[in-house]
C-alpha cells in the first residue's frame, strides 16, 4: 500500500516537472520569437499642437507656443528649426522645404519667425515649451503662409572599427508642429471640382465616387460638402458627407466616398454641393451613372423563358392527351352505336 | 301702537345689518400655496445686442458696446443661433438665422457663414433662449367646481410680448417673458385628477403693463385641499427668457422674476396664492481645449529578431543602423527599426523617409542617384530586375543585386505604405529617397485619421559585391513625422 502511494507521488512529481518544463520552453520560445525593442534605445517624442492656425495683420508682432515632450527614460538633445512647407500631393502630406529659396515666396513665412533657442535638451519625462515670435512684414500680402517648427534629435553615425568593408547609417528623427498663418486682408477665394468621377456603369452598388477639389485661392480651404444619390424617380436615396480636410493653395486634394446600397437599378444622378471659404463660396457638380445588375436580370429572364417553355410543353402534352382521349371516346361511341344497331337487328 | 313701533325698529335694525352684510361681505382669508416652485428648463438669459457693423459677404459682426441688454460678447457662445432683427421686429434679416462660429473679441464675433445682406445700424443681434416652464405647488384650500388656477407670468411693459423675440426693459419690475405664441395644447395640468381640469386653458397675452395670464378651470368636481398640482408649459415653442435688464445688471448675476399662482373659487375669489421666483442668468461656457498632438517614437530592434519575414543580423538603435563589417559579400544583411505614431489630429499623420546621400566611402559624396562601386559608393538597390525606386517597390530576393534598400511590415495597425510580402514577394523593397539626387521623400507610414499606437517595422537590407572597395561607408537617414495638412 505504502509502495503504491510512493509510486503515485513520484508519478505526480514527474508530471509537475513536465508541466514546468513545458511552461519554461513556451516562455523561452515566446521571448526568443518576439523582436526585442531596446526601450532605452528609443526616441519617444510628442509635439503639441500638431497643427495651429493664427490670424495676423501686416506689421503685427505675435507670439506662438510649441511644446515638445520627451517620454523616454533618457534626456534628448537636438536642434530646433523653422522651415516652410508646401503640400504638393493629393493626400495632404506636407513637404518640408529644407531651403526656403526653393519655396514660392507666396506661401513662405519662416523668415518671419524667430526663437531664442536653436538647440535644446529635453529631460526624461519632461517637456519644453518654446515661444516663437512672429514679426509680420508691413507689406505682407494677404493670404496663407505655412511653416513647420520641428525638433530634430541628431542621428549618430556608428563608429568605425577599422574593418575592411564596413557600413552604417546614422538615423535622425524630426517631429514637426505645423503652423498656418493667415495674413488679414482681402484674399481671393476660388476653388473648383476638377474631377468628379464614378464608373458610368456598375452592376451593383455602392458606387465609389472620387472627387478632386482644386484650391485656386490665396488661403487653404476646408470644404464642407454633401454627395447625394438621386434615383431614376428623382428621390434622394443616399447622402454622404465629404470628409472635411484642408486643401493647400494651388493644390488638389482627392476625396473618396461610397454611395448607395448593393441593389440598385436604373440611371442614377450623383451630385456634390460643397461650401468653402470665409465668404460662403460654393461649388457643385453632378454626373449620371447606370446601375444594372445584369447577371441577376439575365438569370431572371432565363428563368422566365425556361418556365414558359415548361408550361408550354405541359400544355401541349395535356392537349395532346385530351385529343387522343377524345378520339378513343369517339371510337368507343362508334362501337357502342354499332353494337346497339346489331342488338336492334337481332331483336327485330 | 307700541308693538308696531317695536316691529318697525326691529326691521330697521335687521335691514341695517342686512345692508351692511351684503354691502361689505366678510373678506375670505387667503392662505399661501405650499411646496411651490417654478422651474425653467433653460434658465439662460436671452442675448440681445445692438449691431454696430456687419457687411454682406463677410462673417464677422461687431456689436454696440453700450445702450443694450448685452453690450459685449461675454454671453454669446459658439453654436448659438442668431437672428438679426430690425427695431420693428419684422422677423430676422433676410428671413435667415446664423450660427456663431467663434467669439473674436469683446465686441466681435464670427458666424459660420457669411451674411447674405448688410446689417443696419439699428439692427439687433438676438440669440433667443427658450424652454419649458414647470410650476408645482400644493393647495391649502379646496378648489371648488367652477373654480380655477390663475398663473400670472410677468411680461415686459409695453412690449410685444408674444412675438418670440426677447423683450428688454430697464428693471425686473417692468420686464418679463415673451409667451412665444404658445397654445393651450402646449400646456398641461396634472394632479387632483388630471381630466377634471379643462383641456383648453385660457391664455391671455399681456399688453401695456398687464402681464400674461393662464387660467386653468376646474370643471367636473372640486379639488380637495392639500392636493399637489403641476402645470407645465412645454418647450416647443417654449416661453422666451428675457435678456439682461439694461440697468443695474451684473453679468453672472440673475435677474429674478416673480410668477404669481393663485387658486380661485367660482366667483374668482382668491383661495390660495403665492409668488414663485424664477432667476434666469447668463450661462457659463465650460470649455476645455484639447490640443492636437502628435507622438512619434523610433526604436531600435535587436539582432536575430524576425521582422519583414527576415531575421535581423544587426542590433539597431533609435539613432543608428550599425551594419558593422560586411564579411559575407553578395549576401543581404538585415536590420530593422520600429516606428510608432499616435495622434488625435483629425486629418491623421504621415512619416516620410529620406537619406542625405547614398552610402559613400568615409562619408564621401555619391553624385547622382546611381553612384556605385566605381565612385566608392554603395548605391541604393534597384532590386531584382532593376525594378524598384524610391516610389516603386519590387522584390529583392537575389543578393547579387547589391545595394541598400528597405521594406515595411505592420506591427500594429495597417499604416505601412507597402508591405514586404505584397504581391507574394519575399522582400518587397524600395530605395530610400536620395536628397543629394533630389528624389522626393517617400511616405513610409501614414493614416488619414487619428491613431493610437500605430506601429510598423522599417526593415533595411544591404548587400555588397566582392569587388566593393574596402572602407567605411555611411550615410544619414531621416524620418520626418507631421500631422497631415
């Protein structure tokens, strides 16, 4: 009895050991299989605000603040720079211009902005609030000016070890806060829907609509618009808001919307009406599209034809059968008449 | 005769008393209604200011700074609906209301849309505040059949107190509410058997110095003493609160008005009565500004990690990708970094990548986009079939296609602009935009909306041929993170 209990104890201990080993191996596998990120080797930065907009008058002096935060465990040193930026793509991604002479003077203002700091160190888990003075020239043209203020921790080119074929890349990071400056005064506000596209024919909805809006004004715009889908009977069956996004001057921005439901039939009208600017400007455009679920229609037509054929055949068969029955009945009748006449003759 | 005299005297005294009784009846003692209250669902004072300027086609409006109920913009908030009325209150200008976009300064505000007509110097900027009024009380005396409840709501003296426009006065005693053309269907009376109160209340709009009254008749049976009764004027259209009084009003302090409630018998004798106070006051705009922020983290990844379907050969830091000695030629070496972005900017963010130049021996210049071994450079890879550029990706599986390139893999989210395994490739790669060759910086990760902790690996690959001149090759790679415009 004692030996038996000892045996079961040993069995249990082995089982536990196995479980522990499985657990350790699984943990090791997970640790080894997960890419390890060097926490102390990271640069976690935050810029606030990410975007800001100010209104200034010519010859006015104004101050703006930008805060940079270091959420890392080590202090971070780097340079502070102010550069102009433009947007030259349909996605609204800013392109910082390293050399202000590359930029159109129409939209630059980096030279207006001065700061007392060109290099800062942000302590661990701390932030630095930087103040920038903007001196607007007296002859500043009314409209928009666009500037990025960024903090750039310096990249370190890896040390050379003296080996034969050695290589390394220094990596630097820039985190920018965008500043939109509106110089007061009369500006031109002009925008147009340069492209309003949807496939002219679709089998099913919803309809993908692409809209390009071109801003020809002096300041960026943020159009507010609604796309409406009108069915063949003139009723609005779906509406979708245009996403509110900034459009840089002299730049296109593409918007994508989906309209309608899966099952639609007929010629639909899609209209876009949008308002923009400070003076209540508007723009609108419309297109027509056909939505025909032709495969479903084809199947229905084929089904109708097949059913018609089946019914026709059935009818034909039935009428054939009744014809032959009629004939048989006629023969039977004649035979009965014959028998009748024979019986009559016999009786006579 | 004596007896007759006595009878005459008795009759005289009787008629005297009778005359006095009939001529001067006993005054019925009135008690006070108990547990009485008046509740405005919107206790904010209406806004009424004089217009100084407002030009057609513009969205800013200046107001007068004296002589009106409101002489500044302190009591006007974004999203308030404004009506610009002339002094005759013949409706809103152009039959249109406007919404306040923001307050520019003490006497200027901006509308969400441009004015469709210029405003006149005598025009008023009016933001009407209206809502329901609930009166609750408990009777002390019984209200008999044919009795009633009479509610008296103060109206501004000599104003048009039923046109929906808030009416201004110099003091509380002469001021009051605009009935806003409420109808009997807007009024309900509950308590003491609801159905025994008349369904169609009698509304008398005030005029001159007479205030508004609402009479609720008791029709079928008496309402016992100590009954709790509630009279409600609903919020559609709701009575219009007055603007601040023009004399002696302190902003933030209430203007207290009294609403009289009385119960009466069938002969309109007052049974119970009380004045309940309502105190419309300027609202306080409670606001908090949450700045748009963007957070960007670059982190190193240790060697032997699996990223982009490859095992990394070097340990990177946030500041560098130290390839070290490239002993094995015609072999692609891999090293990765992790990028993480969070932003609450509604337009999202983008992170671009660039290099100052291709890798030059001892940092020497590599002129043009394809300066190779002959120029002592490790050029940017063109991938298999010379198919990739800084904007077009292609598979890079053949190590003899030497150079430096990178691929991407999402770690969290789907923000990578291309993926290492797209189109069934093993290491779909691109070149890093060479600023020396004026190549356009390329987006590596982006999103069109706010994100929290979107993360991707940037996986670098490098391969050199056996004939690459010996030396130390390096360049500088730069990530730029910005909010989307």
